[in-house]
């Protein structure tokens, strides 16, 4: 049996990489599809179970309990508490060769089941993304693939997950390329597409080929186009409020409450209070979205506005206090509510103008909020198209999606997935200058063919060494301790070495340079270049534990960079 | 209201440490923010600083890492001797005693520890003699004493009796030029000047015949004027 496994593994490893990618795509698609379907199934079942509690005042305690159990489960049972879902996947794919923990395949699935079914305001999509990516990553790990294939596998898992949970294969692919992988390469697209298709098939087999939201035929008029443009401004404001609230409330919880238990209880408690008064806000909120799209939803402008704010707060409290879940679904809710809000506003201000109806704005709103929060405009557009089954509203969707993103980006440079990574300098996209350089390490750049001299050497004894060396620099070490002291630059002493009297009375220590930064062997190239920039030197010594290891020259860094760039680019 | 600083293309080039033609190219490509006025363009300092920061560029104003405590042009033998003083009939029978006695007489600024200096001077002699020949020695410490440049000193001691310094030409030493320089570069410069002067027989004779401070200083000054700024 073991031999059979080995044979399979070896055969697979030696296949052409494209065949490998197809196989991986299929396998990952199947598993990520199952993951999505099971979460959806689980959520349905549990919420049916909880239906009898609705309207009961005790429901106020449910989110607190739910989030608390989630937090305890993640931290102590499955021990996958750190890590924020999608940012973790992005970081792994861009900097860590696509490695993800096995347990991440299920941890956030169970966590979000607990959080969402107890009323927490979050979506099941982000957990499903990390599950899918972790599945992909570990399939590749099992096959012992190289970094590139593993990264593609992780991305495929994410694509499959989105494709299955929404029955939206295109959105799955685009989301992965736009957000997770950050680049559109043929190597990646193959397994991503295969996985997306496979997962969608699994999802349709098990849950039937339904789109989440019914299709409504919509006529788009020129009034609607103008209205859509104006809508973007409002929507950007809501998007910014959402992103800021998520960030700040999370920060607030983390800074002011040290105990994760109290955080969960407080956050959950606040959510509970909100959903008692505004039950529309609880859970993923797909029901609300459905009514908003179908036009059945009805309320005053003021109430809508309050609902939007409450949904934003509830989501921020849920996620900020440790609940597991994602922002996709809340984006859809906020977006559709904003659409309805705007439509009511327009109708009140311009009663004589004919607009197509609230549905168009609900759909555009969803696309706009998604686009700006995730900073993924194409994902926003294609997801809405796929889950509502129609291209009718493609024009306002395009407008709103891109305009809202542009306005939002003026104020928020990064998406919610990126901001904490970017702040730590951990966001490096493929084939960018920083990313390529970060692959090169100090050891690769080290030049060791330098002659070291001891500090008390007379200049006259240095001269034969100058003849021998091809270098202008000599490293000076303390005669007794061997510690690195400085560098002698031949250019500095040129004028003195021709007087025979001087060279017999000057020692090396008296003519060396000491005022420059030293490079550590552990420095990455970006640090090294900063040191070069600050000191304006062309060569700097590498010193570790006071021992001279070698020199790094600025000029050879260019050479290494070009070689690295070539290695990473195909023509 | 603080007036906003506008920069010329040359100033931007200097700030970013790039040639002017590169700034021009960046303007045409739309890479760098600039303002247009008629046919020319200019740059607002705060826009450039913000742009550089968001693009990870380090702005350096002026040269860093160079110890410009004083320009090396100010470090002349004449100045050093004026700061350090000239002493005649200096007593001592051997290297140690002449140096020790000299330290007592030198007026070090900034409360430096004389016994430390003495140790440094002696240990330097032990590594290699500072007797550079023709009866002259240049005692100095291995490390700079951290003297601020205007206090750099070249105290001169004419010895009562000649002392054996293990000089490179084995001649006994009759004068000590202590070198307390502010930097390695200054030290080398002063040293090479002295060494150059000593090759001149006339200078050497005049040096031996110096009887007072004024004579020495005018001798040095006259000869040093031969050096263009080097």
C-alpha cells in the first residue's frame, strides 16, 4: 500500500507541471466545494433550529454566547486563533510560499458556524476562503510541490470556495486573481479555473443549480445612469464609514480589553442589543437582501439610514470582539440598504423623474460596497451579475463599482484585507521591486575575497598586500581580539604610500575609516539598500558578532536583481 | 501663514540625488507631481516630500557620514603649533620621560585625562616608533582624543638632550612634534606636510637653529605657503 502511494506520488511529481495543475485543480475544487456546501448546510440547519427563539428577549444573549464559544473553540480547542482569514491567505501566498495550517481548513468553518448562527453579523464567505486555500495548500504540501504550484493550489482553493458558496464560478476566479494572488498569470489561471468549475459542479450537484437571488428584469434608462454616478458619492461615504468602523472598533477592543473572554462577551452583548431592536441586522442577512432586490422591502429613509449604521456597527462588534466570519455578506446587506436609501432619497428630491426602481440601486449598491471595501471592482461586478442572474444592470454596475472605488481610494489607500499587512510592510505583490529584492539575501551578495589586516600593521607592510589584492578596501581587525574595527580605503592613502619615511611610522589603525553602517548577515536587501542610501557609500562591510565576514557592493546588487527578475519572468 | 516653498528642478534633483534630466523625464511621464506656469513648471516642496515618502525614497539634505567638524583646509601645521605651543630645553633622558614631562606642560582643553593620554602615547611608541628620521619624532595617540577641531594641537618640544627614539634612520631625536589631530584625514595631511618639509635641507637646518616660538612659526608658515590646498 505504501509502495502504491509512493508510486502515485512520484508519477504525479514528474508529470508536466500543467498536468499537475489540472489534477490539483480538480482535487482542490472537489474538497473546497464540499467545504462551502457543508457550511451553507450547517448554517441553514442551525438557523432553522434557532427560529423558535426569534422574538424571544433571551436572544439578546445569543451572540455573546456564540462569540464566546467561537473564541474559546478557536483558541483552546483547535488552536487556530491568530490569523485573520483572508489577510492570512494573502500574506501566505505573497511571502510564505502558500503554506497554510491544515487545521485552518476547518477551524474558521466551525467558528463562523457558531458565530453566525447565534446572530453574529458576519458572512460565511471569508471563512470558506481560508478553508479552501488551506485545503489547496495542504494538497500541494502532501504532493511536495514547489512554491509556485503550492501558491497556485492555495489560490485554487479560494476560488473553488467562492464559486461553490455563491454558485458563481466567474466571481471565484476573479476574486482569487484580483485579491488573493494579485496577478494574472497563465500558470495560476489554469488550476484556479478548473477548481472553480469543479467546485461549482459539486455545489450544483448537492444544492441544486440555484442562484442566491432571483433574477428580475430591469430596464436601465439614462436617468438611472446619471443617478448611478451620483450614487457613487453616497456609497463611498458608507464604504468609508464601514471600513473605518471595522478598523477602529477592532483596535478599540484589542487595546482596552485584555481578556479575550470579556471582549467576546462585551462585543457579543452589544450585538445582541442591536439585533433585538433591529432583527434585520443579524446573521448574514441574505433574507434582507432578497427583499430589497425583489422590491418587497419598505421603510422610511430615516429607518434605512439607521439600519445601515446598525449593520455596520453590528458587523464591527462581531468581528472586532473575536467572532469568526467575513465581510462579504455584510457588504451585500449594507450595499443593498444603501441602494434603497438612495432611491428613496432621489424619489423624494426628484419626484417627477422616472427611475427604474429600487432594485437597480440595490444591486449597484452591493457592487459598489464590495468593490470599495475589498478594493476589488471586477469581483464586485461579476459577483452581482452571477448571483442575480443577469447582465441587465451591467452599465450602472460598472459605473458605480469603479467610481465608488476611486472615491474611496482617495481616503483609504488599502482594502480591509491589506491595511494591516501594508502597515507592517508585509504586503509585497509578485514581481514588484520590493518582492524581487526580498528574495535576495545578504549571503548571496557577500564578497569574501578581501584581505584583512591587523590594526597595528605598518603601512609599509600593507603595500605588498595592495599589490596582491584586486580590491581597494582592506578590513582592519583588532590585533588582540580579532574584532572588526574599520576599513582602509586605498584611495585615501594613495598619496602617502610613496614617501618611504611615512610608511614606516603610520599604522593601519590611524588611517582607517570607521564612520559607516555595518550590514548584518541577517539583513534583507531592502535594509541593506537603505543603509547604502543613508551613508552614500558604494561598499559596506558585513559584520556579525564583531567579526568581519565580507563586503557587499552596491553595484553588484543591480546584477543580482536583474538575474532574479529574469528568473521570475517568462518572455 | 507659513509660505509654501517652491523648488526649482535643480533643487528637486539635488534633493532626490538624481540628475536633472531624470527629473525632466519623470515630469513628462507624469511620475512626479509638478505645477505648470505658462511654459515652465515648478515643484511644491511639500508635494515632493510627500511623493518621495509614499514612494519609499529617502531624502538627504547635505552630506551625511562625513565628519565635517572642520574643513581640512583649516588644519595647518601653523595653526596646530599656535594652538599647542612651543617649548625649549625640554628635559628627559629617554622616550618615556620626555613624553611624560611634555604631557605635564601641554595645556589640554576640555579636561582630558592626562594619564590616559600618556598611556596612549607610550603604547603607540611601542607598536612602531614615531621617529620619522632626521632627528624628528611625531608622537601621537592611536585614536583621536575627540578634540573639537579648533582645539587641534601640534605642541612642539625642542629637547635639551638628544634622545634615542628607535627612529627609522637610527638618528637620535632633537625635536618632538606632538600630533593631536581631529581626524585620520587631518592627521595624514599634517604628517605628510611635515615629512615633505623635512626633506628640504634648508628647512631642517633652520629648524635646528630655532631659538624661540616666533622663529618656528614664521619658518613653518613660510614653508607651508608652498602647499596649495590639498
